[in-house]
C-alpha cells in the first residue's frame, strides 16, 4: 500500500516508517526537513510544515493510509505554536484525506488528553476529557483527537486514535536521553513518595498497534471512530523503573526527593514567572510534570486487545536489553 507518515523523522514515526518499508510498502515521510537516512532505506521525503494546508493536502493525495504521528510535544510553549502544530495540522491532514481519496487515517494521540492531574488506576476509554488541562500539549492533542474521531466516515475516510503511553526504546530522542542527562548531572529528584505506578510502551509495540489498526480499519470495524489506550500492559513503579535504567547504565540511583505539593507549587510559580518574562525555554518543573512524576497513571487495555488484537510482542526485559545495548555501544 501507499502510506504517508507525518513526523516520519521522529522516534515513533521513524520506527513506523522503517517497519512499513521492511514490510514492502511504498512509504512517504512528511516533515519540516529531509531525512536522508529514511530516504536511503527507500522512503520518499516530503518537506512541508503540517500547518501549510496546500502542502499537506497535496501530500495526502492518492495515499491508501495516512499515519498522522507528527506533533509538537514538550511541556512549554505558546498556545499558538501548539495549536498550529497539533490542531491546525490535524485539520489539514483531515482535509487532505477527504480531498485526496484516502480511506484510512490512523492518528497518534496520547493518554495526556485525559490527564487531569489525579491518579488514573486502570482507567479505560470511558474516561473523559478533563474540564481543565494542565498544559497546552494535552489541550491541543485532545482538540485534535476529537476532530479525528468526529470525522470518521466523512467522505469515505475511516479514523482511529491510538494513545500509547510513555514510548521508549532504541532511538528514543526525548525521554531516556533527558532522564540520563539529568541523572549524570545530579539534577534528577524523585517527586512524591516513589510508590506511583505508570504505564510505558516499547516502541516496537506501539508500531505494531498502528499497523494492526490500519489493517482492521474498515466500515464495519469496531475500532472505527474510537480511541484506544496502549502500553506494555504491566505498569511499572516509576522511580524503581528509573533506577533500573540508571543501574544498567552505571549511573548513581536517584536518592533525593521532594514532596509532591512542593513540586506542584514550584511548577505553578515557574510557569507564572516564565510566562510573565516571555521565556521560551522549558521550566525545570511544571504542574503537569509534577503530577506525571508523582501520580499513578496506568490504563486498561481490554478494548485494544479486543478490537485491535493488540498484544505487546516485546516484553519489558527484552526491550530494556535492546535499548541498553544501543545506549552502551560506542555510537549509542
């Protein structure tokens, strides 16, 4: 099939594009820059900003499936930047699918669209969107997800949204590198009492779920127009998991801690100061980050197992072994 992957140069998007190529599909990757490594593997690069409607609509034309992975992540930035990268971009992708005869759109969402700062203990897809969001990323991803699900069936386009939680693995350029860098600098501090449990997702398992969704996305399919939580299916005690990584990499474990309420208050203060001063760099702490680091957030995968036949093929131990091997290699 002909498949377009937005954000095809990123961590998940790149892994998805490589898997599609390995499976023999014709793959196009769309991003702000060219990705020579992807093109060397056989992908066709399309340089475009997702906020550029005409470019996005042109890129979607004639595709069998679009995997909309590209987004602005992170904890800090202006609402306008997040809106353009996450909401306007999704509107353009939807327009491209409608006008370009695309029959299937698989949208990469996030459990953050439901996160209200409280514990989520085995929550399922009945969990709604919060009345108030803790950051613009969560807010705009939720806005985009709503648009995608509402568009299901319009102009022959079938849609589904996937919510993989905390994606990690070889090639991670976001979570693990930041964690490791802070730990090596002695700046990593546990927030809360350290007992909170969270879901995580090995990148190959997230990729497999996207392929399963695309394969099953038909007019009569149960998954059409729905969102699904994804993970390893076995929550980890977050700070024990962090220290496992550090031990494997020969880095001192996290021993210092800060109470949740103190971290949350610090995050609120820093957000206010950074906003008043117009600072663009990310604060060391935010309200959202404090809640993510101290609260439990793990989800029920029964719907994904039922409708996508989702079952994590790569377990925690194997995934960690693969990742550590790469991180400890001379080019890791």
